[in-house]
């Protein structure tokens, strides 16, 4: 009987130990996926980084276009006149402007 009680006691200890190890592994897995600096945080950071890189590329292209426009306005008087006519609706003294609605 003592052997049986000892086996049961050892079996219970072993089960508790295995349950503890299993719980520890489960906690480590959950933490590594959802905890601070876990897989999900890294995934979101990478996604955000890709979006910001796309935005940066778009802004750099816009900057190049604006720099080209600035150079053109500084060197070409015709470009200044064109911009004044299109954006400010300026005209020469004897000109008539025809505005067509619906376009």
C-alpha cells in the first residue's frame, strides 16, 4: 500500500509539474505574440514603416516637381505669365476673357 500511495503522490507531482510547464509555455507564447514588442507590435511597426516610406517617396516626387517649377519661374518669363493667367486670372489691358461654364 505504501508503494501505491507513493506512486500516486509521485504521479500527482508529475502532473502538477507538467501542468506548470505547460502553463509557462502557454504564457510565453501569448506574451511573444501579443505582449509589448511581440510579433503583433513588430508586424504593425513594419506595416507603418512601409506606409511612411510610400508617403516619403510621394513627397520627394512632389518636391522635385515643385523645385522644377521654381527653376522654371525664375528663368522663364513666359512661365510666370502662364501661371499668372491660369492661377490668378490676370490678363493684359486690351484682352477679353471668355469663360465657358461646364468644363
